[in-house]
C-alpha cells in the first residue's frame, strides 16, 4: 500500500511518533455544535472525500457507498498516532469531526504531539515543530484520473504542497462565447415584390391610399395595377379625393376589369382634363358602372369606343346618355349581357332597339321611366330574340297591347280547346311592371302559362288590377318566389287562397300585400299555413289581426321542430343539441294594422323565448310597441332567455294596467295609479332592471310624474315617451 505514495512524500522527518500533547502545541477552540440542515450538510461534506481513494488501492469504509465524485482536492497523510488520525486496523474508533474511513497507511509518517480537539474541522498544514517547519508534506493531490476538475496541475519545488491551477468549483458552468453581432436585416426591403403585393391585398382601398404617403417606395407599390383589378367605390366614394381616384384609374388601367364609380360626383371637373387619359388606360373593362355620376358625353363615348369587352353596363341616372351612346354600344359591345339605363331621360326605345339587334347575348334590360314601349317593331324584336331573362320597365308607358305582342307575338295560333296562344315559352325570370298604370287585367293574363321560369313578379301600385288577373297566373308559375302586390285595392282574399293552393306555394319566400285594404285573416291564414318557406311578409295597413301572428308563430315553430329532428344526430355528450344563436326565419311587418293588438305581439315574443329554438320571428309593428320588441329580440339573440321572459311579463302587466286605467266607473283613480306603477316597472326592465332595488332617476319631462293623466289610452305622446330609449 505504501508503494502508491509519491516518492517526494516518503518519510524524511525524524519527528517522534510518541503520542502525548505538548505544551507549545497550537490549541483551537471547539466549534459550536451544528443542528438541523447545517448538520446534515456537514455530514455530506465529511464523507465526500472517501470515494476519491478508491483507485489508489485503499479500501473505503464498509458503511460508505462508493461511486460518487470527490469534492476535496487533497487527502490527509497524517500518522496513525495523530490525535486526529485513526489507525487502519481499528475501525471501531469513531471521529466526530472527520471521516471514519482510513486515509493513511500505518507506516505513513506524521507530525508528533499534535494536540487539538479531534472534533475540530480545521487541519494544520505545514505546522512548525519547535520553531522548525515540518519537512513532511501533510497533504497530497488526488490522482489525475480521479480528479473532476482540469488535469493541468503545477507542483511546487521541494516539499511544497502541489497547487491545482483551477479548482472544480471555480470553473464556470458554461464557457461564455462572445456572440457574433448579427447584422440588421431589412425584411421589407429584401422581400419579393409579389409577396408585398399580396400583403397589400388584405387592406381596404382607402387604407391602401393612406399607406401611399409613407414613402416613395410605398407610394409606387400602393398604385401598382395588380392591386386594383376591381375598383368599387360605392363604400368610400365620399372619402377618396378625386386626384387619388384619377391616379388609381390611370395607373391600374390595364389591370382593371370591374370599374364601379357609383356616386363619384367629385369627378365632374376631372372628366374634362383627364377623361381621355382614363379611357385610354382602362381598355379591358368588363363591368362598367357610372350610376349617379356627372360626366360629359365625350368621356362616355371614349369609354365605349375603347372597351369592346363590356359585359355589364350601368348608366342609371346619367343624363349624358342618349340614343347615340346606345348605338355606339350596339356596334362596339357585342358581348353585352346586362344594360341599365333607368332614369335616363334623354333616350327612348329607339336606342334600345339598336342594342337588341346588335347584342345577341343580351339577357337583362332595366329601363325604368323610359318612353316608347308602345312601338310594335321594338316589342316584336324582343319577341323574336327571346333571350331576355330580366325586364324592368316600372314607371313606363307600356300597355296591354305591348304585353300581348311581347308574350304572344303578332297573330299567334290559338288552341281551340284552351283558347290560349300556341307560342314558345318566354325565358323571363323577373318582371317588374310597378306603377305602369296603363296595364289592366287583360295584359297580366298574357303571362299565364307563358313564363314557366318566372321567379319574381312586381305589379305594385297598378290600381286597375283585380282578382281576375291572378286567377290563372299562379298555376303556370311553379318557380315563383317573390310576389309584390302592394297597394292594389281591388284584390281580395280569394287571390291569397288561390296562391296558397298553387304549385309555387311551398317555395314562396317574399310576399308584399301592404296597403291592400281588402285583405285580412281569411286569406293570410291560408298563406301562413301552406307557404312553409316564407321569409318576408309585409302587411302594412291591412285587416289582419292577432290570429295571423299566432298562426305565423306556430308555423315557424313547426319548421324549427322539423329541423331539430333532422339534425338530432349532432348531439353533444349530454344528449342536447349544440346551442347556437337563433336566426330570424320570418320577418313580419304589421305597421298600421288596426286589428293587431299587444296580445298578438306578446304571442310572438312568447314563442321566441321557448328553449332550444333555432328559428324565431322578427317583427315590425306599431311604434309604441317597437322599442319593447327590439329589446326583447336583442335579449333572445344573445341567449338571455330569462331576462327576455321577465321583460315580456312586465310589459304584459303594464299593458293590462293601462287597459284597466282607461275603463270608467268606480276605482278609476286606483287603476290609473297602478298603471303608472306598472309603466315605471316596465320602463326600468327595458333599461336593464333597477339598480340597488331603486328605480333610476328620470327626466323631469317624463309623463310618469304627471298625476293628472285622465285617459292614458288616448294620450299618444305619453305612450311615445314611455317606450323611448
């Protein structure tokens, strides 16, 4: 075992090995006794040096678990006769201050007469004996293969203790490497132009115009033609200056396909100076709209000459349009499909005749308030072409004879059995004859069994029509979804009953019978019962009552039930249908309906608050009830059904108290007082309920504080203030 000790550590001293304390020995005070966590850490530090001797051939203590790392850089070579050393052969002796494992061999020399408390944790290195420095080194370094720190060591000269250059605990955990300074990267500058253009496409047009003021590079990119393939100014025509709009059209001209300048009145002065430049730049237009614009005839003529690919043209309300411009369209735009020249007072059907002859693909003509619809040549040309699908001639001078030529032609063959003209069916899908006061039942009858694809018919404000005009019309229009019969006084409930039994009843979606004062519950009950796809019903100033509202509520409830059964497979883990905000499936308008009372309104509100409803009814009613209906609808749409039911209950109590207050006899004052209290409670509920149990402070002008209201039911101003927000 002594062969493993370095040569320079062999015994060279003649110090006496006899034990016994000396008078001149250095004495130490006993350290304080540690407790708790510090004592535990002291024990870990005391036993941490024993495994480091495993590779030196020494046998560690049998009670110590080997395999750990040493935390000491040297081991003691003290003699076994030292006061704090321990004999290898007597392991039963315990040490309080040091490890019990043997740390030196029996023959290892050590200083004699070392006297201090063996429990002391201080070890004397290089102590003098009788004034002489001990020549025997008292410590030795750990072998390199055991050492956990750096292997580079530096030994001193003679008997000096080896010193380790770098200790394990002084070594940094990580070697801090100086990071290379990264260069500043200009992401926007190095980005490809295609990606920049794609980013700008997510912005609104007015936002792109604002971004153009950032820099010259942004200004150039914001007016790139790839961003302006579709210029639609109907949302921002009031905010964009004319100079920016002209620059956009001239810069993006070759890329523009859809140009909508609806309402851009600020371009009036720019057309004279930049009109030719704009028309030269925009030569690939397909959709062109100048509705409501003030423009000179020269600019319009230039646009029409340069753009031969036009498909849709909208010149509604442009006073510069004449028959000359229509002839230019007929010669330069062979692909035209839609033309809107409504309210163009300087043209007539002569120009439209040229367009019908030159544009073989024409499908839509909107020519409201135009003249010349009684010309036979033009009407016969429309009959021969038979390409129109939409015809809007409201406020025009069309009459019964023109309609007969349009749908039957000249001298058609008559079927002797049915007494109907044998002609090819027309392709019309939408017809608008509103306010054509020259039409009668004879002209409308021409539509029967000649327009099988008709989906929309508007014959409002034709006061000469009766039930005879619609008796056979609904039988030959199985695809009818929109019907407008507003303000036709002579139409009765028999027309509605015929409509409810016609082939188009299951798909009818929009019905307008406002101001038809002869219509009432007898016809509308059939409509609500058999027309299952209704979405909008306008019944202003009619004789309908609460029965129609009740039937409408029941019909929508049945639709909702069928849909719930159809989607019953989409249940959650609790067996319930996933909760989604309800949608308005039916819009009812009952303004000025004298037979509609608050009871019918409450029926609609009550049906809307039923649980698990996905379809509800939207209602427009008497202005005195409308604020309550709107608040109730808002709570239902937001899912606050309890709050909506409370509002409905408070409103019903208020209406009952109001009716009682209007009755005469004994107790009138008490009933009026109850009516005022119910009105205040209902008003608080509309505003979100009372705060802190008290009613909110009201305006001094409120009629609730007027104790001299004699007849609440006849006081319209009181009712208006009661339901105002």
